[in-house]
């Protein structure tokens, strides 16, 4: 399956995604963190009605779960969390923070699970134990000393449960701010901002069952084999029944080419696989808007030809007339856009885009599924709205087998937003809080991730509480972000494992160890369940069974409630201790504040849980006009610098051995990279044009941004010749984040533009690492 190429660790991988390679990787992951037998038994509880929800991706569970409802990367996530390795006080005593800063991100997290609350001791340069009550007291002192609540930042990771997230937002709003930077700001904020303007909700409209009825799936800007592998089972079923799967992606990802299901005995025994993509369109990095416009322009041309031939046309004119606004303006813009400009900006030919339009027009029901390859651009919000425009042309929202499907990352990033982690302070949520708790929550727009980093860097924010996550590594512009965290008066991190953000020291630093999804959460009223919302708005229960890594480890709701009580006392009569004793009480309050969760406790007792209402799925449009809106976005260019032949447009990638900022190992099996991450993928013709060859070592220099006098440089990267469009380049996240300045983001959603960074690539130079390079 592998053939060695030019550079060390660079090989050609010829096997399919999944298959025996996936099973071997699962076995290695389990052996590396826990024994194989106990790990296997644990995985049998993963994504089961009476088990725990996978701490990995947000792909939904089928109604009838099988014995095995996990994937390779899900198994890695579970074993990484349920590891037998422990980051005890004794371990911290033997490693100074200065030493740990020199470790890789993989090595830091591989220390294992945090077992005790810890505080940084400057005299020894180590973290030392602290009592829970004292930790809460110190956090309360810091927060209550601030002259303005808006000088505090409250970060949230998408792994937090609905219960923890609701308590967190209630505490923060009772404290007096809407500063909720969270991981959603870095991934699907363009969806949360763009779709409400188009169709009235910031979520997808499809259910898992809709994939059974779709005639065509347009898969844009994502790599399911790595980032949401359980989706591959669904795509495989679509392919086997003859449904069309059209992929738009700069790189050919193996899972979207061929997939062998580890649950299919015949495929495993015969080493066969299933072709997935019926057509693969390698759009240029940053060319998504142009490609979408090209498809829509071709649809209009085919519609006009059908009308001229005496047909009824290919647009859904009754739907457009009854349910939409703005079609005429969109049509005029598409007609005025030249094909030559579309081809140049997208990297795709007119014939290819017309071919895709033909599949779209022939299909009765179409789903468009998209990932961060669409959202993490300077035009990310526009990209999302162009997808909505395409679907609206033929009424492909609000009926079986059709709709829009944003592919969320963390398993509850969507649920956290639903229950209140939102810097934009939804009016209905604020009204519900006032109705139930009797106080007026703040209404002003708070800080998202970029605003939070800017406020910390400028000294306007002095305290940060982080409910999970690894903000410093996840965020763009690490030179600015790292320095910003170090300017804080206090940073408190609720976490399962140590990570680099914990080592970027504020004046005072506290680590608060929390339970993972796999572990038993026993409170005063007995074992507790938490709930999560998947990417298709299904809410279901999750209950762990493993013993906690230490008696000192507490649940996320208990930690949040402990901080809240220390800061607020009995203000507003909120019974924080009562919430911790029985999570049913938290869910009762969620239902009281948010009527969509009515009968919450009763509905999650049913296997599979319940689906939240989605107005657009019923063709009810919660827009100001009461209709879905075709939204006009003139122009095509993601960034005008892309037209400079000396400039390449770089996208960041996740390897197959990572999940977001968590690095499980150094292999990227399907792309043929083993034991390293210091590579950049380039088209062979772009190499020749620069006098380079595969295996050469290069420097990657970002083009300067507003607010930055010179671009950052990522040095010492090894070139991999790869099947990627000319003018495009790719390197791993988070290492390449140094090339993404804070200014390089979508102005409408604030999403960093990780997926289209203008860069220049030259043969590596010698000398000191420039100030823009990623340093701890």
C-alpha cells in the first residue's frame, strides 16, 4: 500500500480509506493509551443509547444503532481521553513550565489526565496542588476586582455539554458580560451569521434520513475520512444505491475516492472498496465562490435552453415565487459575470461547471454538505450564502432528501450555541433568562475570539476563564495570541489534559481538572447524564461509566457552578448547588428559558433523543421578510493578491492523526506522510516555476496584512509534490497558523481565514528564525 518517495517519511499510499488500515490504527491507539481489552469494551459503549457520546465529531447517530458505532478517529478520541496516563502533581513537580514549553503539543497532552486542581508557582516554575475552594476563591477575587465585567473573557470549547454550557452562560450573564469567545468563532461562524440572513436559521436543515432520499450530494470543502469518518458509512450507502456524489475540494482526499467499510465483512475479506465520488472537481484554494457562481450560471443557461425548446424550465418557479425574495438581482449578477473570470478564479473549466450543473438539474432532491473549506475564508459568509442560493433555485430546502448540511466539528459545538454560548446575545434567550431568573442580562454585543485576543493584547481584558479547549494553539496569529495570554492577571482552565495554552503564563494561573465523556458523573442525587446536540439538531443523552481519573476530578457543571457561587454568592436566588446535585434541574431551567426544549427530561429518556425544531426545514422562513432570501455578492476574487503569479494561496489542513488541535501522532496515512508534520504540499508545475523539486526545504512567507508591517515566515518546510491545483498550497494546522494574521479574517463573521492565505515560497534561507515564526 505504501511506496517510498523523495523525502524521508513521504510515501505513496495506495489503499482505500477505512479497511484494515483503520482497524490497525484503532488497535495502535488503544494499545498506546490503555489495554486493548478494556479499550475494546469501552468502544462498545460509544454512541450507544445507554452509553456515552463520542468526544469527537458531531455526525449524528442512526436511529437503529449497530454494535459498532465508532470510527478510527473516534476511537483515537476515546482512547486519548480514557488513557491510563496521569498528569499528577508528582509529574508536574518533575517538569518545569519552561521545560514543557519546549515539548511538542503531542508530548504535552500525552502526559495524561489532570488529577488535581493546580496553581502555578513562580518560585519553582511548576504547577502545584491547590484546594478546590481556594481555587474558586482566587478566581472570584480576580473577577470581582475588575472595574468592568467586560474586562473578562469566557472561552468555551465545543466539547462542553448542554448542561455545562447553559450554566456557564447563565453565570457569565449574571456576572454582567456577553464576552463568549468560543471555538465556533473559528470554524462555522460564517454559517451562524450567513444562514439566518438567507433562510432564517443558523443551522443545517437536513436529517440523517434525508441522505437516504437524496439523488445527489454536493460535497464541498471537507475531508470526512479524517474529520467526521462516520459520515463515510452514509456516503457509501448513497454511492452503492447509485446516488451522485460530486466533490469540490482542492486536494483529492482518499476517503472521497475509495472507502472500505470495516463493518462490511465482504469488503474486509476480499480487500475491496467502494468508489465514493462520482465526479471530483479540484477547485483552486479560495475559488469556492467562483465555482458556486459558475454552477448557478450554468443552471440558468440550461433553464433558458429548456424554455426555448418548449419545456417548463429547470428552476422551481412556484417555489421561488412563493418562498423567496431577490431572484432577479441574483440572475442579473450571474448573467453579467463572465465565464472567463469564473474559470480563472475557480480553476475549473466552463465545461466542468456545466457538467455539475447538469447533475444538479437532473436530480429531484439535492443535499449540499460543506465544511471549513467553505467557511474559513475572507468570504466565508458569502460562500455559505451562495450555497443557499444554489439550493433555492430548485426548491432544494424543506423537502425530503434535500437541504443544506454544515458539517460541524466538535460533538457539541452546535449545542453550546443553542443553549446560549453566543456573544451576540439572542433576544429570545435574554427574554427567557429575565422571565425565569428575574434579572436583566446584558444585551450588548460581546467579544468573539478575535475581539477577545485583541482586548487581551491591548490590556483591555485582564481575566480569562476557559471551559475546555486550547485557545492559544487554535487561534490564528500565535505571536499575538501567545503574548496576549501572557498579559492577563489570571487565566483559569477547565480541562481534562494539559496543553500549551496552560503554559502561556498570566500573572496567576489555575488548572481545574474535569471529567470526560467516558467517565461516571456521580452527584448527590446519583449518577448523572449530560446531553449534546449533533450537527443535525438531534439532542440525546450521554452517560459515562469509567471511574474518574482521581477523586479530586469534578464534572464541568460542578466546576462552573462552583466558580459561579464563589463569584456571585446567592445573587438572583440561583441555586448553583442544587443544579449540581441533579442535572434534571438544569434541563428544567433550559426548557423554561428555551421553549424548544419543552419536556426536556422526558424526551431524552427515549433512545436517540429528540430533534429541535428547524423552521426552514418546514419552509417557514424566520427572516425579516418572512421569505428565504437570494443574497447578492458581486465579484469573484477571494483576495486580489491571488492574481500575482509569484503568490500562492495556502490552505491549512488537519492530518489524519489529529482532531483540531489535538495531535494523536505524526502520521497522515492517506496523504502518504509518516512520522512528520513539517511539510508543504505543492503542484509539480509550481515547483518547477520556482526552481524547486520534491524534497527541497523551503520557507513560506505570508503576504503582509493590515496592521502588520511584514508577513510572518514559517521556515524549514519540506516540499511534497502533490495533486493540488496550480497556484495552491497546503500545510498543517496549527503549525501554519503563524501565517494567518488576526487581520486576515471574514469581516462579517470574524472567522479567521485559515483556508486561503496569500504566501510566497522560496528555497530555505539560513539565519535566525524571524519574529513572525511560531514560538512559545
